[in-house]
C-alpha cells in the first residue's frame, strides 16, 4: 500500500531562506506550495527547481497580511491536494530605523506581515490539522528577537511575538497531534541581510562564534528536520541557527 504524498506550504518562498526550505522539503518528497507576494518570476524559478527534484508544485500569490487572501490560498490548496501536512511561515519584511526617526507606518507594516501573516496562516492551517489530528507548523523568527541590533525595535518586537505565539500555539495544538516550533536564523547570506553584511563585516565576525555568516541551506536543513517524523517528539521550541551569535 503506497503512502499518500505529504503537502507543505512555504510562505515567502520566492527567494532566500524560503526558497531553500521549499527545495529541502521537495527533496524529502513533499508536494510543495510556493507562496509569494510580488516577484512571480522568482517564484516561477523556484517552482522549476522544485519540479526538477521530482516534486509536485503549486504556485499561489497571496499577501499573508491579508486574511482574505490567505483564506483563498488555503481553499486553493484544499482543492488541489485535499490536505496540508506542513506549514512553514517564512514571509517577513524589514523596516529598520531608529525609533525616534520611525513612523507609525513602519511598525504597522512590519507587524502586519511578520506576526499578522503568521497568525493568518496558522489560523487556517490549525483548522485543517486539528480535524486530521496531525500536522507540523514551523514559524521563522530571528536572532533579533533576543539579541537585536540598533534600529531593530520594530523587527525585534515582531519576532519576539512570533516566538511567544509559537509556544502558545504549541500548547493549544499538542493534544490534537500537531507540533509547532520556531527557527531563529542569525545573519544569513540573503538579500535581506546584504546591507548589514556590507556595512559591518568586522562587527559580525566579532559577534559570531563561527566567524562567518550562515547559508539559507543551513537554515533549511533545520526546518526540514523539524518538519520530518524524526522530530516527532519536538514541539514548543525555538531553534537558533546563528553560528553562536553573541549579545553585545
């Protein structure tokens, strides 16, 4: 008797860590749903790579900060696959600025995506996973949640909220067989970290015990483990993937 194929949704999967996670899960045999907001060409390229690995792939555009668009995305997943086994909430934005120089819109934008988007997606996923009494959710946090840099008050607060939300949701869903964890990357070689890597390489080397930035594949490997049956006794945890990033 064949084992039904599992389905994984990765938000913000058109580039960087999200793309690496999609490819990692595809290599593990998951059917992949790639969510993106604006860069369709990049998302199509990731979808091509997923299919080259032999995995089925569905591309869905949705702004995770918009509950209506998220609901429509999950309805499309239901129609195509009939189930969702894994949700990886990776979509995120930066609006780094000193608090005194910031505008209310900076905080609104960061919180709408970084925590609002996680809540919107987890709400839809939990409804489906609870009814099947199984599933895995992994939310992407950041080293900034506990060791932020200057100008990261909005980003750090949003990621701190992700970690608190993850632990609370794990308590809620554990009795129904659903595991919920978070992964907190440090400085990873992506477009999002390009400026800080260029402006402060010596500072980064001083604060990172391994003396290098990480790769998206290294983060994806940890996410892939948490999504697998090998992590069947792991829930309500925040896994740091930061090379030993030190506080100031």
